[in-house]
DNA sequence: ATCCCATGCGTACGAGCGTACACATCGATG
DNA sequence: CATCGATGTGTACGCTCGTACGCATGGGAT
C-alpha cells in the first residue's frame, strides 16, 4: 500500500515482463511472475493488461526496438558507398557478440507468433522494418531475401551453438545482392 | 483396467503427443493431455517418459522425419542435372501447400530449442540433415547458406501471412549458388 | 512351479495459474 | 466542495499441472 498512483506503472510492468521472459523464457511469463518482478500487486498487472497476449504484444514491441537502435547507433546502411553485405554481417556480429538475452528474446517472441495470432502483426512489423531499412540500399526483392537470410543465419547460430562467422555471413549475403 | 500389456504403448503415446502439439501447440503438451489423447491413464505417460522434455524429444524426432520423407518421395536432389534452386523452391512449395501442421511443428521445435537445451541437439540435427542433403549437389558452405535462406523464407511466410512465391524463392536461392 | 520386476493403473498433493470482484484512493470535472 | 471515474490493492475460487507413490498384474527367468 505504498507506491500508489505510479505514473510509470504501465511501463514498469512492461520492463518487468521483458526481464522475466529474458530470464525464464516465454513459458515463465505470467501475471504473477511479472507482478513479482515489477514489485506491484497481482491486480495491477491484470488491470493494465487484461490478457497475457496483450502484455506480450507490448513487451515484444518494446524489445524489438533493440535491433533498430543498434542499426541507428552504428550508423549502418547510411553511407551509400559502403558494402551492404559487410555492413549487415557486421551488424549481426555485434548483435550476437554481447549479451544474447536480447537476441534470444527477439526470436522467442518472433517464433511465438507462430501459434499466437495476436503476435503475428508485431512479428510482421519487425520483418517489414528490417526489409525497409535494407531497401534503402537495394531493391525491395533483394532486401526481403537479405532479411530472410539474416534470420536463417541467426537461427542457425542460436540453435546449433555454432560460432557466428562474419566472413561467411558477408560472403553469402553478398551473393544475394545482384 | 482394460488394455493391459500393450506392446505399442510407448509408440502410441508418442503419436498422441504429436497430435497434441499439432493441435494445441507445444504449450498444450502435458502428461495429462497426451494421456487423454492416447487414451491411456496418466501414470502410463509418466512411466514411459519421466519428464516432459523426454517426451518432447521423442515426439519431435519422429515428427522431423516429415520433411525428409517429402524429399525422398519427391526424388528431389537426385538428378545431378536438375536446377537445385528450382527443386528446393518446389519442395518448400509442396511442404507449405498441404497441411501445415508438420511445418508449424518443425518451427515450434526451433522455438522450444531456444530455451530448452534438451531439444537443442534435435534442432541441430534437423539443420544438419537439411544441409547434408543439399550438400549432395553443392559445396557445404553453399548448402548451409541455402538451408538458412530456406528457413528464413519459410518463417516469413508463416509469420507475415504472405503467400509463398515459388518464383521469388527460386530466384533468390539461385543467387546463393555460385 | 515359483518368484521377480518391468509395466500398468489410480489417486492424492501441493503449487501455480487466470480470472473475478469488492474495496480503497486519488484527480479531474463541474 | 461534491462527485465520479480511473487506477491501485488484496483475496478468493476453480482449474490444470508435474510429481510421487502404492497397489495390481502377468511374462519371463530360474
């Protein structure tokens, strides 16, 4: 009965949800676990998010900004003279290099969209955003293919435990660019 | 107390598990749901599979043969003179065309493997198998890239709801082949 | 023929879950 | 200042779950 009328309550719940998914996976996400992590009562999470899907969508939306921010921070895809394949390969390398919690989170939510229609639009947005960014430097068809290949490469790294090989990525990405 | 000494008990439980995952997703898999689907008592599933992970591994291993069987049935990748890109694009088209239960199942495995180390080897096997098959017709590096691109394309189709475009797939796959 | 134990069966327990709902508390509105 | 709605809080209900455990059974080893 202490922290009443918290203006950031909603945001804090979303942040907590991201931490929970990062720590325990999507399966560990529940109104209760989020409430505990956010240090708010159970009723508060159910008030702001009637269903778990709603909470997931909000969390996924926020988490998905991770890669986008990396792109901006790196200033990738900006210089029209640079090697697109090399830039993308480097970008993914940096993304995978640090704390992989964010990466795993993105893909977990991404793949969860397979079974949860509510997440589908968010996943589609993520695809589209990436393709759009790449399309600044290539034609749209190539951009979509590059996005698909990047996804595939990331998944292979995450799932098979194989090391990310930036050389290899740059090479095969370059092949897709006509 | 009727069906005692069922020699196929284990197999029937696995089959039931596959049906359950196909119908309700991995999240719907539980000892109880499988027991109900297989029409066996709860104790029987827990006896044959101490943990859910064990059951998942068995079920997914069996389910993963789906794509491989399709490859064999189609006789794909056999004729050394054929167009590899076209064959792969057609294969995926056929895979995605019919009942998508098997397809979703495969990708659900990916999702689960992200968080469950027990499933990682199974996912890795699937990746490796596909790459090996393709490597019959290309060098290993290209094969791995093709497998990644196929994954990415499938995911885009499954997640964004966009129609599978075999022409497009054939085109971009061909670009990867040197 | 006897015995052992892998296998099958039923039940019970405690934990965690989503949901619902009644009550408390402020901010804004008039 | 009075009121009302939005927001926050606490609790309780009914459900499903994994797990454990005791008993039953009969095939195969001896």
